[in-house]
């Protein structure tokens, strides 16, 4: 008889560790599997924010988290997309909106109509046909149910410390045992973690270790075959600065990402403050220079201290080795350009739950997990590389290099097909769907040469009517949405009082 | 300015040619384009009784075909899956149904895991009771059942079994009504541009010249353009799929048509039985290294359940894939692009996907090589997937009673399939690539049915108490039973709305 997995230990800190613990609590602990957290020192600073995609709602639903708590306790602001500015000298900013309509039947979506329209002189920009982008520009929260093929959702800007604390609180209340510690030693035999020795001398054993320790990779980093493969050749930024600025009034319904000479800055509105991030290439500029320029770049004065840290853009060659599984940015990490950090954690956890190991002595699931996580990582990396590749900031060495450098073959295929035909060939395990890629490509100025021939079967009058109807439908839907401040004011805060009372 | 493709030439009729022409006529129309199909009555088509899989709906919907009319005109019946007899060992049988296995159990993992636990604790190991399509097929019932509004029960998934020759004829009428033009004649020569190598025209035996911007090669196995002109190459897969012959013969209908196809493993291959409204299609797919054509014909005739209606017809082929399905301005569709035996009824699907992808990647006159490269790559993925699924039927078996089966059981298999079988035998996990044509239920039904019994299942399936598990499983089984009880018989359903007219029956 084989031995089953009975004890799982999560090693890590902050949202990734508590997300993993919460998910394990919800699913496997019912099957008699014990879950324990070794809580390492936090990697967060007071200014940190998580900027998350709408899919986080699915995770909250899964662990039974009432989202009202986010708005009451985590300074949360709902955002309908990201606005990208200064990525081109000539073209105006664009919004990557969180549209979530299902893919069009037989691959013939509105985008194809738009491309033909554009070739025939249609002047309305692509983003005006995105429900999420129009909502974002209007400062409104797309929280309505879907209407025909128009559907958008909101993502979340969250105070990172408060969100982690909330997840921690809910998970502990659910009965997960937790120990705050640092790791003194890890004993590895072959491809197995045998014991993790804590700073107080306790020796921790488990059938399965989940590494949620972030880029420090407290366990996976010691495992055979799990060394880092750097992506810096495609993603040049290696430093990230985080700071805080005053809150915005009224609150916008988008985050703002602006390119500057040596990288980009991000403004993430929260309730009562704005998180400010700068990511840049240390070969091009210094921390001090960026800090000096930040008020001008952000167009806001910086409050309190700024914190600078190294930014790792890399993937572990293996994310699951023996009895050690890495999730989130222990498995791979990327700059926070497209707000996918928590989604990666969520995705890894979902895969781990699906492939939760049957036996404690052999892990045939590892190979499949590795393959899935690598596909996920490559797809997301490509999405982020595309921002750099498609920039139109000419005569600035950093940006010229980004534009001229070859991109991964997987991205080149997407760029080529889109340029030729306005389609994006999706791979398995894509975080971003075709509409996201379209928004990214067209927003950065990549215009398809041709469109689906089936569009020619639509008579011109009907084509014009469909375009008009979509514009009108979007305007009508957005009028019915609440402005961000009203949306937050309408949140029920009774639950929050309970959580606070329980401490 | 780039030049649009205006004139499209389809070389070859048959199912592939007319499916392509009909879709082109519908989508592009014949106002700004010409759609010309060249076929020769001297060259026979491979059309036999043909079974399909559910995605064919997408093709029919593209054309806007009325389902009842289509079923009537092609003598079609409805298909809920495939019954496999004697595949695991002699005397065994299992069913590969379309549809969904079981139903979600709240807060949990896939149904399959609960079911495996339930079987390990003594439950009935026939999974067919948990797939509505499987239960309905077993009782000869059928109706169109949409998903319930509350989402509790899914739609009934089905495809068709029809006469391929009448299907092609039906599509020909459809295409010609929309302005596609047919030329009778044999292609004897091909003109290429001396600089680009693009095909400019084909010449017919009577001297006519048919020119075009884009050519679709539906000429069958020989690949008149894709291989004859462009030497696209062929990946031979016969070491994994040794069958290289089929003998086909229709027989009289002796009972109400079953809403499923039957595949019976034989000494050196397998025999199909495809019930149509007016007759039954039969064939024996085999490998001529183990069985002669004459012997196969004799065995097939002996094993018919009705009187033969024609002389047995021999088809010869090699399993494999054209290395490039699209070269310059020529796209291979159908048998010219590759051949996989019809064990899982994928022939028409592969045609349909090639056509749909042509629309997705529709080129200018100067074809962008990016489109070609992507198309070829995506088709490779699809072909490899279908290939692996079919090989699984031969590799996973207890049969070793003939040299043929000894070979199949012991042959090496592609690494992609091997990894899949390993994970499945460990824990029943079948999730591999979300974009796969054959999903979880299909892989589970076939691998389990062939005798690969998972050692374990997802640990979360242990979270339910024994009582909860019994209740949940019984509840799902009862719900499926109730759904199926409301269905009429397949024969009554056909009679009620889509029985073939006598004229079509005679055809």
C-alpha cells in the first residue's frame, strides 16, 4: 500500500502564502490532510500595493471571501483597466480594459469589423469599442452582468499589507496552524526536502512543501534542477522603486503606466493614497536619479520613504521538484507591468489543487505542473515584452534597443499573424485572451494589414449599423455604472466590523 | 496596395472538395470571387458510410443548413458515440460517448475522481450509466435536448452518420446554387509562375485551362498539387498505425438504426458498422501484412448482419500526414493532407478544420509566409493529437491472440502518448492540453474501456463521507436516468421530423 500525503507545509509570507493556505484549507483539509504555515518575514513595505486582474474574484469566491471586506479593510479601488501613456511619441495613450466577453463564435469578432472599417476611413479609436476602456475613461465601475457580447469586469488595487493581513486572519480563523520563523537549515536528500529547521531549532517535516516565499525561493531555490533562467535579455528593467503619494479625488477607474527614458512608472490609486512604482534599468540610471525625477514623472509629490529593491525577471527551470512545489513568484517572477502577480499565484494554486499528489513517495504530477507553469510564464512574459517591442519612443537608446531587439519566437508568431491578419494565435495556459492582446497591439500602434474575408459578406450598410450600435450600446451601459467613489461608498461594512472585532 | 485573392480553384470533388466549395460559396460569395471546382467522374471518390463527431455542427451552422433537411437528404442517422467490441479482449465491450461524465459534485474535484473512489469501494464499474449519451445509446433513444435553463443538465451531444456520397451531392447543390462552378474533367497539367512557383492554372484533358489565385487540393491520397507539384513530403506513421487497407460494403438494414457507430476488433484490424436510414455501411480496416485483401473481403461478407448490396470495394492507404499542408498558394484539404483511419470518425473533422483555418488565415494573393507557417504548425498539433488518441486504442489492450495484436501491444508509441498513459494509470488524470479535440470524457472512456484502470484518484475525493458519496453518485445516476427516460426511440425521432424521402432512399 502506498503512503498518502497527510501533511502539507506552506513556507512563505504575504498574500501568496496565505492564498495557498486558504485554498488548501478549503479543499484538501476536508480530506483529512493537515495544513501548516511557516510564516517567513514579510517582503512587503508600507507603500506596497497589489494590482490584480478581475479573475481574483474567482479566487475569493473559491475561498469564501466576502469582497466587501476588500473595500472596507484593504483600501481597495476597483479599476476597469490600465492606461498606457508615453509609450509613443506620436500616438495618444490607450487603455487596456478588462473586457471579459466570451470569444466570438467561429472566430469572427468585432475586431475584424473594426479593421475593415478602419481601412475604409472609420476614425473612432479601437478602445471606444471596449466596454471596459470606456468605463475606465468615464471613471465608472463595470460591475453589471453581461449584455450580449459586451461584458467587462473590474480588477483590484489593494493595499498589499492589509490584503495579506486579511487573508491571514481568515485562514487562521479557519484553523490553519501557523508559526512565524526564519529558516536555519534545509535538509535535502536526492530530490526531497527531508526537514526544514527553523531558527528556534524546531525540525519541520512534511509530505509536501509549498514554497510561497517569493523571489527568495526559500526551498525551491535549493532543489536540484530548479536554477533560474533569466529573461532579462527581453525585459531589461532590474530595479523597482515603491513609494506613496496622496489619494486622488475623484478616484479614477484605471491604473496609469507611463514610460520614461529608462523604464516606466505606475500610479495605482487606493483609498486615501496612491501607490507609485518605478521600474527601470540600473545600467541606464541610478536609484537616486529616479527618486529625484519621480515627482515630475508621477506628477505628484511623494509622501514618506521610497524603497528600492532588485527586480528579478526569471523562471525556475523546474517549479515542482520531489516534494517541493513553488507557486507564484517563487516559480517565476516578472515586473508588475500588467497586474498579473496575484493571478500567477492563483493559477499555480489551481493547478496544484487539480494535480494534488496522490502518493507521498512519487510525484508523477510534477512534470505536467512544470509544463503548465512554463507555458503560463512564457505567455505572460511575451505579453509584457510586447509593450517594450512595440514602443515608439525614438532616439532614446534604451527604447531603441527594446524596439530593435529580437523577441521570443512565441511572441513573434503572435505579432506576425496579427500584423498580417488581425488574429492572435493563443496558446494553452494564457492569462490574457485574444481581446487583451488586440487591445495591447492596436493600442501600441500595430495595425493589421488585412481582415477576415467573412466580413466582406456583411453588406456595407449593415456593417456601419453594427459599428454604430456597438458604440451606442457601450455608452448606454456605461451611463448605468456607478462612479468609483459611489461604488465604494455603497459597500456594506458590517462584516468588516466583525473582522476587526475578532482581531 | 495588396491584391486580394479573387479566383479560387478546388481540385477534386468528393466530401473534401464539396465541403470546401460550399463553405467558400457561403462565406466569400460569388459576387467578387469565383469558386471553381474541377472533378472527374472517371476518378472515383472514397465516399462510404461516414460517421462524424459533434463539432460538425459548427460547419453546418456556418452554412446555415437546416438540420432536418440535411438529415433527410443524406439518409442520415444520429450518433451519440461509438461502441467498441472485443477491443480490450474478446468478449469485452465499452462505449465512447459524446458528452459529459457525471456531474459536478459541490466543492470538489472532477466527477471521475469520485467515481473511481466509488468503484474501488464496490460500485458498478460500468461508467456508461453516468453519461446520458451512453445510456440513451444503449437503449436506442434519441432526441435533441438543449441544456436546462438552470444549468443543471447539459445538452445532449450528438453527431451524424450519413452517406458520404449523398452528403457531397447535397453540398454540391448548395454550392452550385450559390454560384460555384463545376468543371468535369481530369487535370493533366499544372502551370506555375516561373519566378514565384505559384500555381497559375490547371489544364484539363480536353484542353481547357482553369486559372486562379488560390488552389485547394482535394485530389485525395495522391495529392495532385501538394505532392505532385510541391513535393510537400509525407510523415509515414504506419509503424504506429499499421492498417493500410479497408474493404467496404453496404448491406441491407435489418433493424432500426442504432444511434451509434459500432467498431469491432478483428483478428488483423477492426470492422465498422455505420447504420444509415436506408442501409448499413460496413468495412474492415486491416493491415495487409497480416491478412490478404481477398481474405478480408470474405470475412467481412461473412460477418454482415444483412444481405450485401454491392461488391466489396478495396481502399488502399498509408497512415500519416503530409509534412506541409499549405505550400505557396496551395492548400491541401482532406486525404491529400494526410490519412488517419476512421476509428474515431475524424476524417470530416480534419477537412472542416482545414477549411475554418483557411478563413481564419485567409491570405492575400502574395501569401504571407507567416500564415502558412502558423497554419502548418496548428494542423500538426491537431494531427498529432488525433494520432495519439487512435494509437491509444491499439496500445492499451489485453489482446495478444494474433500476430497483429501482439505487434500492436508491444509497439513503441510516441513520447507524448506515453507520458499521458503514465499519468492516467497513476491517478486517472486526463487533462493535458485544454485545446485538445478529445477531452477528458473521451480519453477516460477509451483508456478505461481498453483496460487501463487508474491506481488512484485525486485525494480530495476522500473529503466526502461514505454516505455523502453514495448519495451524490446515486443522485447523479438517477438524474441521468430521468433525462434519458423522457427520450423517444431513435427510429421514432427520425420518423417524426427527418425521415428520408423515398427518392433519396433510392439514390
